[in-house]
C-alpha cells in the first residue's frame, strides 16, 4: 500500500510539483513530463514513464505517489450516458457522469461527498455532507473518465454539477480547475467548464475576481423568497434578490451569459405567474434559462409537470426575449440525471445495486 505521508502528485499544480522535484534533487522541467504522463496519457505508474531516467523513476516510486479514484461500478444508460461510481483513498464513494452529446461530450463531476445544501428536490442533498473533495480528487475524476472513455486526446466540457456545492469547497475546486487547465496536462480551457452554484454569496464575490473564470450557472428554482427558502434552504442566508443583484454585477466576458437553472416541479413553481416573475427578476441580467422538468425519484416529494405545462412556461419566457433551453433528461434509467446522484454503500453487492437502480431508490 502507498504511504499516505508521501507527497501526492495528483494534489499539485505544476509549479508545486516543480518545487517537490527540486526538493528530491531532480530538475524542475521533469514536472512537465510528469504532467503529460499523468494527465494526457493517463499513466500513473512511474516505471511506464519511459522518457524519465531510470534513477528518477526509482526515486519517484519511493518518494511520491499519484492518488487516483478507482472505478468500482459503471452503469450505461440506453442513451449512452454513463454513470461511474468512484472509490476514493479513504473508501468513500462519489459519482461522476459522462454525457455523450456531440460535438462536445461532457463530464459532470462532483466536488464533495454528499452535500450540505439540502435542496428539497435533490437526492444528494438528502445524504448530507460527508466531506469535501480534495483538488486531486476533483481533477482525478476527469482524468479517470477521460482515460476510461478514451477521450484523453479529444475536447470535452466539464460541468461541476455532480455531488456537492462547488462554492462550498472553493479552494479545492479552483485548484482543480487550475490543474486541469495546465497546458502540459489536459489543457481544459475555463471556457469549457461550467460551475453550478446555489449562490454562496461571499464565494461568488471571490469567484468574480478569479483570473481563471469558468462559466457560471445559478441554481435558482424559485421566483419568491418564500418558495426559494422552501426549495433551496441556503436562501435563508443568501436571499434571492441579493443573489440576482450579485449576478447583475458579475463580470462577464463579451457575449457570455449566466445560465439560470430552474427545476420545474408540478404545481409548485411552474405556474404562469412564476414564469412572469422570473422574467421580471432577470431584467438587466445577461441571462439564459435552463428549464429542468423534475427527474422524479423515490424519496423526492415532488412530481414532474406535463409537457404542455413545460412548453407554456418556456413560451412565456421566450415571449419576453429570454433565451430558454428545456433540458432533455439524460440517463434517467440509471439515475444519473441531475439531482439523482447518490452513492450506494460499498457493502452492497452488484445484484443489490442493480435492484436499487431498477427500483429507482
Ligand atoms: S441540488 Fe446541488 S446544491 Fe442542492 S443539495 Fe443537490 S447537490 Fe447540493
């Protein structure tokens, strides 16, 4: 077993890796080679890194390690969406999802084990927060999925919409994005990354000052303070009006817009009045709206509106010149859809897991 006290290459940005190598008596430029092996080629065994000298490979094998989430289960949906259960070094499990939309495929990754935000329509929220992921565990999901799916050489998008609230684990999330953006690694441009948040305002203000800025998606889900407090409890701390005001001021590049996600719950937040209030609320914000008819699941006390209701809601928004997307749900048969990520315990057998998936719980 690898010694957990050794520096973990997966947790290091390239400049930190250069310092680590220097401390081991190696040259700094080897960091570039290591990044290429680990991120571009998906190789983590030092003895396979053939452009490193034999002595350096032996030193690395003795002195450092590369932690990598382990794929413990993989469920492929009829639409090609693939949900990966990944085991971390401490045995905890997270989920990451591959969505095979063309031309750009997308990885939906997690930032925490569970989530503290307790949104009323979300299975992950029901788990509570077990712990934050490290930067290496966040970036590691991308590395593992790209390797498993043979996409290391191809462009892909990343959405931080898996388990957890990214702005509740700010430092690790931003460090992971810097690691993923490294030109000697996967070189994922921040333009290809979308960070989705319920709106942790102090962290949102910090995000506004980041040199490496991902696209922003806000999980809005309601048009009144009361309803949002019911659906997204963090609204008690950071209210709807304050949140939308912060979005109005958020620095955006030319032509870019903030995506507002709105889960449609039958008879709860899907009325014509809600749609009209949403139009008013977003006045003056460079916004587009992503409507998400609920993915029903056992344990979630809401229903999915009819298609006619969804269409009517969308129509009111487009009549008022808002750009609207109605998200088709991906991977519902394997419970990989938004708000449905929850890890089954390692104690479950494959047969039990399958039964759980078929029952939708
Ligand atoms: S919707 Fe997102 S922020 Fe809310 S509980 Fe679920 S994972 Fe957490």
